[in-house]
């Protein structure tokens, strides 16, 4: 289907207006966001060292009192010995095989069997010990449970 003459004229007008510069009556951003031009660096100064700003960068009109300092995060939970050994087997066996391959060391049958058993045992241990629900001693509401 052929476009109508008015559509062709509209497209021609759009294409012709593509290279026309817009009028600068409206500024691109608020005047409060304008920054002052930095003076040219002296030739005596070392150009490789970055210069520190003379004043801290802040929003226009922002006060120092509205600075938010988040509280310290709680300490990470500690894992029991079985979980630590499971992670060691899960991550240590591939590291052992990778190190043996990079250093081109021969891996004996028993070493390969033990590393593979450590990997599988660590994986199975971590999967079996996964919890479906949070522990009861957390207390409070932890959101919706689907």
C-alpha cells in the first residue's frame, strides 16, 4: 500500500527539520546546577598528580547536617565445623585438580578418588543441611511466606 501524499509531506518536513538547530530560549538545565570553570593548570605543577578539590562537592543548597551515616552491619554468622569441612571439600577438590593440571603433577588413583569423594560429600552435606524456613529464634516478622 502506498502512503498518502500528506504522509510523504509530513516525513519530508521531519527530515528537513532534522538538521535545524533548536532555539536556545530555554536553558538545558537549572542554573543552580552550573559549575564554575576551573582555571588553567600552571605549567610549573606536575601534571601527573591529580589535584584535590578545594571545596567538597555538594548539591546546591545542601547542608552538612543532612549527611547520613549508616549503622554498622551486624557480624557475620559463624559456621559450625561440619559446614566448614563441607565447603572445604566442595571448593578444595576442584582447586586440587586445577593446581595439579597447571603444575602438570601426576594425580594418583587414591588422591583422585579422595578429592572426588570430598567434592561429592561436601555438596551433599551442604544440600542436606539447607533450611526451608528461618530458625525459630529470629523472632518478629520476616515478610510474606509463600
